C-alpha cells in the first residue's frame, strides 16, 4: 500500500507522507515553490519522478528526479518539429513553423514494462509525444498529428484541443488509448503507427443535433483503464459518464450516477472493472459541488447502481472543484486520494466509505499521484 502522495499544484509540488506509528499524513518535501506544476509522474519501473512546469511566457519545462524528489535535473520538454530551442528569460516564446507551440503538458505516462525508458506526453495543443530515453529527447507522433480529423477538434476548457488521458495497456504496451478534449477517444494497437477514433456511443449535448454523435468532437474529460481487465474503460464526459467493456470499440452512458453526471475526475479499481469513483459537480458556468456539498460517487456493479459517499467530506459551503488528474487510487484499490481547487486534500482507506482531510490551504491542486 502506498505511503506517499504527490500533489502537483499551481505553486509547486508537495509530498504527503504517512507515518506508520501515528497513521497521520504530513507534508514532507516540497519542490518548485511558486512555479505552476501542471503534471507529475512517479514511474514505478525505475523510481524516477517527473514534473512538468507551465511557466507561461517562458514556456513549458520538464524535470526529473532519481532520488525521490530530493534533487531535480531539467530534461528536454516536448516541442513541435521546427521549433527553435526554448526561449531564454526576457525573450518571446518560440513557435513552430505553423505557429504551433506547446502550451502545456497535460498528461504524462510511463510506457510498458517491456519498454524501459519510454514515456508518453500529451499536450495543449493536441500533440502526442514519445520519449525513448526517460525524457532526454521527444518525438512528435505525426501519425496522429497529421490525421485529417484533427481539423474538427476544438478546445474545451482551453482555447485549443488537448490530450489529457493516455492509457497504456499493461498487457501490450503497443496498445494505447487517448482522451482528447474536444476530439474524442483515439486508439492505436500497433505502437502509434495507425490510429482509430474509438468514441462510438458517446454523445455531446453541447452540439447541434446533427453533430451530437460525431466522434471527432466528443469531450471526454478523463479516460481511465482497468489494469487487470484492460478491455474495461470509464470516461467522465462533459455531459455524461460512459463505460466500455469491449476495449473502447463502443461506449454506453451510465445515467444513474447522481447527484450529477458532470465532473472531471474518474478512477477505476485496479482489479475490479465494475468499481469506479467520480467527483460530481454543477456543470458549465458554476462548476462547484451540487448544493455546496462535496461528495464522491462510487459504483461497484458497472454503473447499475451508485453510492453517494459523504462521510468526512464538507457538506455545507463547499466550493471545491476536482480537476481531471485530481483523483487517484493506489495499487490495492482500497486507498484513494483527491485534491481540490481550494488547496484541500482528502484520503480514504476504505474505498471511499469514509474520508479525512489530510491537508488544507495549499495552492490549487492540479494532479494527485500515489507513489507506486
């Protein structure tokens, strides 16, 4: 069971450590204080930690640590072909030949165990990048970038589309599934040589009726895959919760997940594909918990029924929004953690039946990761 949690926030990385004697969680190490950290990855293959920074005018940066976050070194950041070297302070951000500049590293995942050193990164705008050397260099996956369907993609929360979910099949690292806002679900089974849109069955309430079922404009806020049953996927979409049990060949919506089917975060049990967790909110303009009560919803039967979990969570005047990567489940499937835009973090030791707050007053939390 994981005893360390990494919190990537708008003003740095905070490490939460569990003390066996007291069973309390306290803030341990910090890094990149005052720098916006958009994404963090703890690679269990070699215990390397990666941190993606979004420095705005000075561009995106990527750092790695091989000693648990005590020391960091800057490595290469994904960049579009033809883009000059990263800007130095006081200069303009560089742009590619078509004006394409990496604005944010929105997802960062390790490749399979058969591919040590391989990393995948998804960016805004919607580029997928691969590194074969632990982030020392990156290559744009042009087979996806050059797809004609990209012309239909558009921004959801950002002005440009972005790749926020990368699911590497644990049984076959050449089999990768992506979530794109707004661009649907894309999948390769041959190591990114070819791609297929796999958003059949998703529907978009925000589009005109004739475009509602167009797979290229779907907005899956987050897509996750069950490690033990890789054909099982869950997606928290902009206007629904969707599930696939056939490797994302088709999806069906799960309407019973009250009090709302809007949200950003989703986690699936690593061994039970029928168990998943969500953090619902009021959509569009408000984007706060329903009725000001923070809850987590859970299904244990594939979406046939839903439990609304409240114990230990604030039930009045709660305005916590949970971002796409703000919810995580550890390798046991029993311990969960999530962090919010108010800088609070909660932990459950019993699959969400009860929660306790482990930190308050941190900067807004972008990503939560258990160290595996």
